[in-house]
C-alpha cells in the first residue's frame, strides 16, 4: 500500500513543479492565445475593448 502512496506523492509533486515552471519560468508568449477580433465594433476601431 505504501508504494501506491509513494507513486501518488511523486505524481502530485511532478504536477506541482510543472505548474510552477509554467507559471514563473516559461515566457507567456508560448501560451498566448490569439483573441478573436470578430466582435462587431463598426467600421473603425472605437477603442472600446
């Protein structure tokens, strides 16, 4: 039973470390999503968003 707990602990630690690396060490440009600019704003850009 302790081996199952060890495996779960290692998986949890790996997920936590992966989250922290993604959050603080990797640049945001890797995960930036392009925003859909098809919102009806009229002919020109009104600067409302």
